[in-house]
């Protein structure tokens, strides 16, 4: 845990601190209001509270919980503590080692939920050192110096940045008084692109407004405003994530061409396909109209069909746009329009109307093109070491940004409501198994008139469901256009999902909460759940260390090795009993350390614990009994995602798991195939559902310490290749 040194005099929160803080907050899933509750009576941090103030240790623990990180930079912690100690709310009752809880709650809430205007007001107070309500020349000069440090920290090319910042500060001083008031700072900041990007401020998503980010260009690139080359070795300029419009930092505040429109604003444009031309670098491409080569920055690209034409050729030829190779997926702007109160169907839309609102307050309605299947995309930006952020940018470029939803912004509900009345559409989930389960559960609970097929772009660590559906074990940066075409040609595959009920023998027994009540992939108890539980605890303690799929697998291997040596779940059969459709399983002769209940043929990132069954050996009877426990019959029993059966497998230990994963062993111990299962435990045991682990409390009574009551229904999913044998190969 990071300690806060008492020696912090003269420490100020600077732009680098501000950027670091926002980066930690982006990664964290915690809300400030939930962490602050821990200082109330009965909370874990109440001993660190004195009246309305919090001591230094309590502040450190607050940061640790709120930012979900143990190893915060010491300097950042010191600067934040000093800032809150010097805030106006603390001045009335200033104590050397205390800060005001109200000030903490207020300012972190602004950073968490505030609009750009609120954040600009916050930063003004940071820079106004003497608190006189305006920034004088010395404070402005200090801001420029600190901004240079922030730009260098972010990897910007800073060679020409100082004059840009000086011009920026001069322009913000609207009345040329030599000082900058808070109002001038806010108004100037709202219209100053480099300042917004430096401070990490995100504008409201007005239609046709660029979404800027700094970018490092690896080949000669030219500014779309001044036609000059972007110079430097690091991040040389600003690029729009949606349309790829590129400018110098110094040109960003000049008159730039608008970004692509995402919807039409009047009824006359509804259903009228038209090109949206964006200035682009041609890379010596040929003009689609005249077939002649296009010189650099002498061409335009259609945002939807991606045709490229000369500037003068763009106004010639047909203006109709067919949306190009991805037409089946794209929801073009002429198919999204404002829904007025007097329009038919407005009153029946209910909650979905509120969810489908633009930042300007306009309600939107979808009228998809005929014979297409618009793609609703959900992206978890934190998946795969934040690989999801890059995927989201690429998909916003290939599709309409309004059909690509960031799960950090309200979860899946806004997207599902937006597409609620679309009759034929598909869903693409970009994330790990946990993200996929989240979306499937949301679809189930949304009571949609049409249940859409779901495809997966695997960004997580295990990606077991994606492996079964042939989408692979992890996205490796291949062309997303090719993946979208594979989604279009995918095959629908029904998949069982199972409800779970956990009934502890003693409800007052202390233990972890059960993470979910639905099984999509698997349930397990014992050795593998123990490894997953330790992995989960380690990741919660040090999330910054788990920022890539490769690192995650390395940590998992290390924990599995430790479990092999410790054998913490040996003699598992003495601690539990299993009934399948009322038939008890005899485990007394088996030396098991784990039991897995499988719905899909992949676990632990590619292990098929049930193993393969050759087609000539697989059962051919159309009627399959509810439960099979005979060992000889199980040898020829195959596994399927939609057979309305669960497979029960015994595991001898972590070493056997490694042998199955590496192919040295073909399967675990087949125990049963069943339509219903009940498990009773006699002691505290680690368990997991779809990779989400918990510790189930101990129990001494022999009746129903843990019970599974399983129902079933089917959810349609997409498969990349028609399934033959549901193996786990990528």
C-alpha cells in the first residue's frame, strides 16, 4: 500500500497529476459515493474519520479502494492530500494530518461524472494558486510550463508546442487584460481543441463534431487544414477517431471540415442514400470516377462505402451510396432520424425514447435499409489490456458511431433500447467471457420482441465461448473488415443457458457473495476454482499488472504451479456429495481435487475436459435419457452446446489440468451427463461460475448446504464455421 509521507509542503496538483488521476479513474469501476460510505458507521474506514475529516491513512485507503490500485505513485498521493488539505472546505478546521471528506467527495464526483465545463472549472481552481479569481501572467506562464510537462508525459511531439500553447492562452484572454478570469478560461477551453485533449476532456458528442486524439504517425502524413507535413518523432498531430481527419495541434482550432453525420435531421433525407465525403490522403489510389491517380490531399473518401475520388470528381457521377462491402452491417445516417412527439409510435416507445437521445436532446428512431442486418456492437474498453479501446475506434470508423456502444457508459441497456424495434439485426460483443455473459443476461432481461444472434470478438484472457463458436482464442489485430464479413456469413447455433440457485445451510455464515446466477460456460468446485479465486484476488489488489493477455496467462500458470505443490483441495470427495436427477454419484473410490460442470467444450482458455467422441462412437438415438452415469456409456457420449444436458467431470489436480491443456491427456474423469444437478458441501470450498470465483461458506449439517436448481432455455448465437465436432481449436 502506498504511504503518504508527512513531508508534502509546496506540493501542487499539476497537469501530469491530473492526467494520471483520470487514467486511474478510467480503469476503475468504483463510484466515489460507494467508497465514501465506508467512512460511515459500520464501514471499514470509520476509524479513520474524525467529524467531517479523514486522516492521512484513511485518505490513502480511500484512494486504494476508489482507484482499485495498490501501487499509486507516492508523489501523486502527496499532491492530492496537500490539495484537499488546502481547499476552502478544510480551512475552517485545518488539522495537520486531516482532509475534508466533503471536499474529497465533491471533487472526485466532478471528475467522475462532470461535464467538460465542470472539469474546466475544477482545473481553474487548481491553477489559481492565490485564489483571487483570475490567472495572472506568472500563473499563465506556470500553466504553459506544466502543460509542456503533461504533453511530454503523454508522448506528444513538443518541439513546436510552446508557441501553440502561448497563442492558446493569449486567445483565451478575450478582453486582452493580461489576466484570465474563470469565465474566460471556461469559454476558451470549451473551444480549444489542444487544451481539451491535453486535459483529457471529452466534449458532448454533438453530431458532425470530431473526436480528437493525439496520434503517432509512422509514415509521412499531412495536415488537412494547412497541407503541411506533420513533423516529429513522437505523437505529431491530432486525428479524429471517427473519420481519420488529421491536423497539426496548431491548426485544430482553425476552421476544419466537419466530421461525418450520424443521422439526418429532417424527414426529406430519410431513406435517401448519399455519399458523405471526407478529405483524406489518397496514397496514390485511383479515382473511382475517372480512374486516374489521386495526388496527396487531392482526394475525398466516402465515410460509408469508402470510395475515393478527386475533389472535383466527388460532385460528379452518382450521389447514391450503397455503403460498400459492409452494407449488411452499416446503419447509415439516412436510416436514423429524429422522432417527434407527434409522430406515430412515439408514445408507445416508452423508456426506449429516453435512451435514444442525442446530446442536443433529440430522440432518434431507426428505419433500417431493406434486406440488411444492422450490427449492434458492444465494446468493453478494459478487455485485453485495454485492447478494446483500439477496437472501438476502428469499429466507429468502419460503421456508424451510433451503433457502437462503450459498455463503460451505461452498460448494454442504451444499445438494446436503441435497436429494440429493429426486426432483423445482429449483436457483436467485443470482450471476454464475462462481457459476453453480461450481454446475454441483459438480452434475456430486456424482454426484446426479437432475440438477436450474438457473435463474439474475443478480447479477454480465456475466451472459452468464443473458441467454441470458432471465433478464436483472442483477437490478434487482424483486419476488422474481414471479421465483420465473417460475422455476416456466420451460422446460427442454439446454446443452452442454465439458472443456478445457491442455498447456504447457514445464511448467517460469512462468505463471498455468489457472483451470478446464470451458467453460460461452466461451473466448477475445487482445484481450478481455487486457482481462479487466488488469481482474481491478486488482480483486484494490483490491477495495473494485469494489462495483457500474455501477462494474465503467466500469472495463472504461476498460481497453478503453486496449487500443484500445496494441493489445497485434496480428498474433495470427503467434502461434498453430488446428485444428478436424483441419482447419487459414487465418488468414494476416486481421488479428486476438483469437479467441473460443463455447458460448453472449452474451459481454462482452451481445455476440453470432456474430450472428443468419434462420430461412429457417438450415440445415434434420438431420445437421450435425463441422466447417464454408466462409465461405458459415457465413453461414447458426445457434448453439444444445445443438447439440454450438462457434463460432469472429475479432476485429479492442477497437474492433470495442465496435461489436458497441453494435449498430453485427452480428458478428465467423465462422471455424468445430466439435465439437473444438486451439490451439497460440508466445508468451505472455492467455486466459480464462468471464471467468476467465490468462497462458499463452510457447513456442518448434511442437508442442502449448496443446491443447484437448474432450468434451461435457448439463446441464439453465431458460429464462424458450421460446427462439426465442438472442439477448441482456434
